């Protein structure tokens, strides 16, 4: 297949284009990333078919990159859209719809250079305490929300990881409570120690709701709870919970990933070793660090035990 017979959405089989775009979206695990990839590919397709263009190629994507750079999008947003197009080209080649050499030219296309480093957003220890205290724990919903915020702040999980948590993930290892065998980004598996203040919040939620198995975080229904078929919180709902209480405290820009960053910052400020924080967060470089330094994850003296947050006794739950 030469470049002229490459996948052309407005001159070929549209169902093939839709199929390969769906494959590109399905290749990412996070709900948020799926939405972003889907929107990015929809925008690219709309631009591509707006006027006659040559077959899909590196030059075409370079032209589209110039269009994105000329817009008001931040470099990170441009690069995210280019990432979706690279995935599209890769999936098209795997399905015989695009020459592999053409696909390689697209996937090797560099993104937009970003000047400086983004510091990101995170909370101070005092702000973290205020956020944990924000939910009203006299209701089941409040107990759930405090437990969810505690997991994000105390364990540094991604929002997708929190949404996927089940009761079976909470087990004892080395004399302490741990989230065991979490599947994170890139399908990497890790275990995360649960600090005491997080376990107290989790016990208040699961005890009040009578949860003993299945999804750990789920919707709270006003008249029937627990539901016969429990509905797990989606990643989008995790975002909603965080933003709801952040806004109450005047933290309008706070997102779940900022609480993950907060966990890392507080761990480091409390004297946590860098490689142990990398174990905790499940970064891609953990395997390299482990081989190079011979480090071993320390669950007995976990770095996230030293956040300086206090476990509170659960209040009696009342159904909403």
C-alpha cells in the first residue's frame, strides 16, 4: 500500500475510519483521556474533510499542527491532540489501512516545545486538612466523600484508579493495611500503603453503608441503599466530588490529580525518600530505579504515614 492509498476518510470507506478512530480511543484506559482523544480526533477529522487534502501523511499532520499552534491552545493541549493523531495512525497501520512507513512518519512527529516547566497545583498541609473536614459526615454521602478525598490525598491514586477500587483491594501486608495489586497507567501493578487517617475514613464509609464487597466507591441513593446492583462511581464523578468541596474552600482550579501531587509534596516535605515516593505513585521509572539502586518498597514504614493528618472517629451515619 503506497501513500496515495493511505486511509482517506472523505475518499474511502467511512466505516473503516470510524472503526480505527474508535480503536484509538479504546486504547487509552482513563475515561478522561478517552473523552479528550475522541474530541481531538473529531476535530482533526472535521478539519481534514473541510476541503480537499492529500492522503493522510506526516505532511498533513504537520499542517494541522501549524493550525493548532496558531490557535489559542496551550502547548500541552496541542501535544495532547497530536498524541491522539499518532495513536490513530498507529492503529490504522495495525489494521492494514495505512502504510507502516507513513504511520511511522506520523508517530515520530514531535510535539510543540513548551518553554519552562509547569509547577502544577497542590495543597498545603493546612489546606489538605480543611478539604478533608469539608464533607458533612452525618450523611452517607458525606462519609463517602471524605473517604474518597482521604484516598486521593493520603495514597496519591489517580482518579481512574480510585474509580476502579473494590473492597477486595484492601488487604493486610507486613502488618498493615494496603491497597493491593492496583492496575495503574500502562497496566503497571503496584501496592499502596493505607495511612491510619485514610483507613478510619474508609471504615466509616463502608461500615455506615454496609459495604463488604464490590465497588468501594459507589453512588448513594436516597431511598434504597445499598443497591442490589451497586453502581460504582465513574471517573467523572470522582472529579465532581473533588471540585464540589474545593469550590466551598475557594479552590476553584483544584482537580483530582492535584491531590495526587499534594500527596507527593507532603511525603517529600515529611522526609520521604524519593524512590519510595516513586513506588507510591507508580511512575514509569520505578522499575529502572529499582534495578539501578536495588531499592525495595517499604510498606512497613510507608512514606505516606507521615503526612501529619489526624484520624477522626466516625460519626453515626444517617441515611439520606
